[in-house]
C-alpha cells in the first residue's frame, strides 16, 4: 500500500506550490490535490499553466495520485440541467489538469438531493449516471480513472448503492474511491470495504466521530484505522492510501497521523 497525502489542510492558507514544498520537505512523495481557489484555481487553467507546479513536484520527485474538488456547490445529479452541464464541464476541465499533472484518478462525488422534499431517487440516479457516462466517454482515450467517492450525500449514502451505480455504468474508467470517514456514520468501514474489492481504485483515511462528520487527525476520533487498513490488506488492495486529514496544525497533524499508522505497524 502506497501512502499519499491530500493538500486539503492548506485549502485557505497556502498556494498549491507551497503545500507541495511543505509535503516534500517532510519526506512525502505522493499527493492528492484539493482543487479550490485560492489554493488551486481551476478557472485560471490554460495549457502549460502548471509548469511551475510541475517543476516544484519534480524537485521532490513528487507523484500526483489524484485530483479532487471538495466543493458542496456543484452537483452532477441536480434536477437543473444547467447545473449538471456546468458540473460536467468543470470536470472535463479538471481532466485536462489531471493529464498535465500525470494524476491517475479524478475523484467525483455521486451527487446529492435536497433533504426537505427530495426528488424521486430513480430520477436523480438517472441524472448522476448520465453525467458520469458523459465524463467516461470524454476520457475514454486516456488512462485516467473516474473515482466516484463514498460520501454522505443525501442520495447515494451507502457502499451498496454506490457499487450498484458503478456497476450499472460498467466502464473500465469508472471505479470507487472508498473514504472510511465518509461512511463511518452509517456503516462499518472495515466490513463494507469488502463489498467493493473489484471496483476499488483508491482509499481515503482520516478520523471522525459517529455523531459528527469530520476528517481529523488519526487517533483523535472513533474510527479504527488499524481495522480498516487490515481489511484493505485482507482483500489484497495494494494501491494508494491517501490521508485526507483536515487540520489547523497543517503538517503537524499529518505527521501525527503517519506516526499513528507506524505505531500500529500499518505502513509498509
């Protein structure tokens, strides 16, 4: 299992280049980019825009694992066709960025629906499926993988539901990103991970509580990271494990999480 780290902790405080330098200076060589301005301005994309970022990555021998827009205001399953078009267009632009950075996975949420008077599940499901199919078709001649992430979305909330969607799409370019903290409020991550061994392309790990959705430093919440990683090893997963830790302590929280994994003998 190969360890990577998300730049999420620096979303509002550092440029993406400075975040890479912080990670690189602390011996981390694999990164997931959180894509949101001002940290990472997707709107400013032009061919060659990330030459400076690539140069910094090359200085450290850094590998881009994945790209991820952690935004709650886009929706591939929206009842509004304008919102679906905008969201799909945003991900098409992100696919170009992924290609420039040699990232292997483009992470997307499954969409969401309103909690007060939710639209029919099957209707929203059809919108989500169509949007992902458009994106899969758009990248069909590349090696990029669309990783649909487990997420409390008020729509596809369980691992079984997400597996059904991915298998329904049936594209070699569409797989599952399994986030332990995102399912913890409803499911046992170590158990339900077994359901998606065939569809899995990436793992996310952070700590959280059952009563509150968080992405905290490992060892500060209720999630059993050892049981989760043991389950991943048991199903033969040998891909990337990305620490998606959100900490005001920045690199300190990430290094503490890495030390926690080392103490449990969970890092190769």
